[in-house]
């Protein structure tokens, strides 16, 4: 087991170093902030886009009704937009298989601001966690904000399945599962939550 010297001249084992880092992660506050960031991001998307989503789904729902299928609910379609805002593509059935689409990119350019919502929500969440945890420098703040990651990851993964419409690989419309887990669930909260946490640490240290 490797050892390093601490600031007082003593030695710190690698296990103690890892434990020390883990203790600086704010899991309780991060869980609340992670859930809040996900829900606020989704709700902001719903409030601003539910009407447009209903309009875009009208043709698909008419076709579904014609063949006795259930209509796509607006909250599901908004979910596709929400994951597209994380750059997670939507998988749709196609002849001979499936294809992926980005509904935001194919919509009016005025909805491009949706790409900003998840990073902004996570930035605020990370900053709040770091500030409330008493972080006094950027490193402590970024570490504290890592507590946002587990809750956001669980919701990002669960939501990818929750927003699926249809059944079976060929007949299901859903956010791309792997990208939803890795990009939306891990990269986004680590990067943007961490940046927010670092800023919160700077503010807390002043």
C-alpha cells in the first residue's frame, strides 16, 4: 500500500486518502440537489415545450389511433426533448431496424436554449451543495458537488425507460439507453455539477 506525506510531516496511506476524499462528498445534500436538478430541468422543458410537442405528435397519434394503438402522451414526448437537451438521441423505428433523431435540432431554432437547461440546473445544484456544505475552496466544492451524481444517474437511467413508448426493440421510441446512462447520468452531473461546486467553494471561501 503506497504512502504519502501529509502537511504535518506524517504519512497517509492510499486507503486513508480515498476515505478522506469520500468523506468530502456531500451525499445527503447532493441527493436532494440531484433530484431537484433533474426534475427542474424536465419541468422547465415541459412548461415551455408541451404545446409544441402535442402539435408534433398529432400526426403520429392519429396513425396510432388508426391502428388501435395508444397515443403518445405529451409528457413522454417532452421526455425525448429533455434527453435530447443532454445530447442523448431518440431511437425511433425505421424500415429494417431503428434510427436516431434529435428532436431539438430538427425543431425551430428558437428552442436551442433547451440545451442550456440541464447544464444550468446542474451548475446551480452543484454550487448550492458546495455552499451549504461549507466548502472553502474550489477543490472542496467540486468534491462536495459529486454527491449530485448518484441521484442524477439513477433518475437519468430510470427516465430513459419511463419515457419509452411502445414495446420491443423494433417498435419502441425511447432515449438511447447507453448514452442516457453515460452522458446524461454521469458526464453531465460530474462536469457541470463539479464546475458549480467549484464556484460554490470560491464563494464560500470568501
